[in-house]
């Protein structure tokens, strides 16, 4: 496929942003380090962690276009079993910079670490901010089929007319993404994106990899073709791939050269149409009643 302009640099995000003109980026989307001791970060106190990222936020807002959006995807910082929800910590800093929160999107996934002293965490959040009230939002590009597409108004001035949009319904703010375009189970009414674990087709050597399809929905809804999408903590390039795949321009910064090398290899595979990705709307496989792993082992039931 043809690839539009992209920049992918081993550079501090703050330094990179200073090289960009004001109001030039349509979408900033990222998942910053969570300060949990991964090999690409140095664990610090929660106060120091917030302070280090705060210094970059004003630059992010400066380069964001007037009709642009910022999507800040994050999880929890954990100390001795106590949870610090990072989206709540960051919210006041974005508000102080004049951004408007449009949605707090819940990304639910079915797999992760199992906890023994608290409930196992199975979701993260995306804070979607805009710079103004005049922002790009292409709802039609991310609609899902309506639960009752043939339903009509039964009284009033619209009696006999269809009560839903023929292009589908708004996917709401809980993204579980099990839905395909033609799925029978409409009761969920949510999207399902699995996190990138060992059996995921996109898995490479990164411990907290962004699913491409998660970024794609934000790219499609919040930008137009040829717009610039920037990921300040780009990792192995999933945000760049989501942007380039959909005819956007892509910028990314990452301080680990090894991850950039992996990301560049993935972009080359995207060019040659050989990059494995999980398609949007693909249903997550679930075991059936006759599958071994869905049956209670005989030794557990005493049979």
C-alpha cells in the first residue's frame, strides 16, 4: 500500500514538539508509561511521575489544532496493592490547560494478570479531550449496526418512520469490541479489543503494546485523510500504523531505539501488505460447550 508522510524519531517528546508549528497536529493519541517498573521506564514516586509528564502537556496543547483532539489512554499505578487511577490524576492538568473532556472511554479486555488480594483488573481508560467546541468527529465512520434496525415510531409526527439511523448506532463509551458488522448478539452493544498478548497476531517484543484497532477507531472518528496523528510515546509504532493504514500522516517519538527498529520493520510490512493486524470488528473467539477448556475437569467435580 502507499504510505503517506511519517516521522518516527528516537527523541524526547518535549524536544520533538518544540520543532513543530503551533496548531499543526489533528490528533495526539498515546499510552504513556504507567510508572510500574517496565524495562522502558524508571519507577518513581507518583508525584515525580506526574511532574515529569506535566512539563510536556503544555507543548502537546500548543501543537494541537483548534479542531483537534487528544486521547490519553492509561491504567493504574499500583503501590503495595493500593490503586492510583492515573486518568483521575491527569484530568486536572488537562483542564488547567483549557481542554474539554468529551468522553471517558472504558477499554475492557478479557485477559490479564490474576490478582489474589483484589479483583483482577480488566480495563483501562481513554480520556478524549478537544481543544475547542469546534472539533472533528466523524461518527458515521465508526458506527455499529443498530440493535433493532427495523424499529419504527408508533405515534407522533414521525409515526411510521424508522427510529434509528440507517448507518448504524453510536458505539457508546465502553469499548469491548467483540462486535462484527453482522453479529447476532446485540445485547452487549459494546466494542471489544483484546490486549496484545502472546497469541495476538500483532505481538512483538514490547511488554505493553497498543492494539492497532484501538487507535484506528480514534483515528477514523477524530481525523480526516492527510491529517497529522502524533504519538509522543510511540513504542513499536502501533499508532503510526493505525494512522498510515487509514491515509493519515503519522508522527511518533520513542526513547528506546530497539522499539523504533521494530516499529520501522512493521511499517515496511504495512507497505508490502504483509503486516499481521487484527481487523476491526473481528469477533473474539469464545470456547464452545464441547471444547475441553470450557469443561470443568473431572478431578475438580469429584467424578
